[in-house]
C-alpha cells in the first residue's frame, strides 16, 4: 500500500516538474568530460530469517555510483546519474537507486552539453539533452566546485590574533 502511494506521489511530482520545465528554455553550457568519480552513499544490509532449516542470512548492498566530472572555465560539475525510480520502489532500500546512462561511457576530453541551475550552496539541478530521445532532457542532480575558492588565511591579518611567524607567512604587506 505504501509503495503504491509513493509511486503515485512520485508520478505526480514528476508530471508537475515536467510541466514547469516545459515553459523554460535551458541555458546550455559546453563542458569537457574529465573523469568518472566514485561517490558512495554507504551500504544497506538486509537480514532474512526462516527458511526450511531456520537459517538466517544478511545481504549487504553497496550504494555507490559514478558521478561524471565535467569542467568549464568556471569550475567542475559533479553530475549524478539518473535515478532508477521503479527499481527503488519495487526493491526498497536494498536496490542501488542510480542507473547507468550515456555519460558512463564517455572518455576524457569528450564535450558535454548541459544546463545547470545551482543554489548558493552549489547544489545543482542539471538538465542534459537525451541523445537517445531528441528533444527531451534528462533531469539529474549534482554539485558545482568553483575554480576560484575562498580562503580564510587573511581573515585575521592585522588583528593581533596571529603569531608574528604565522602572520608573515599568510599576510601580504
């Protein structure tokens, strides 16, 4: 019963998202595929008991996936693969929620077209044109790592809170 409710909720949310996305035109960028990075969500163990002889067993499933690292002049995008919603609903948390897709087979240097929408914490919704279905996009998640990073090394310069040795190393005069 709960799986049916969850499936109905997911379908209605995806329909709503499709309607919202239909009115928008994505601002595509061209990036360069660099590598696949293994991202781990941990593992899930499922215990079963009973059986004919009363034996029990535990099955552990790894929840890792390959994120595609795509670089632009502004920084790196870590693009997650699409979710396997049906498999996750049917098999529960013992199934890996991600599926393989075309970016799994890319090589370093390949060009990628994508439209990122990132929040102030660099968590992104990413839209990728589907090469198997022209005119359609694949909506996935991801993260952005800017090329220019902030540093805290000069925050305490001139405040008297640093030793002279530390201040001479990090503070420019």
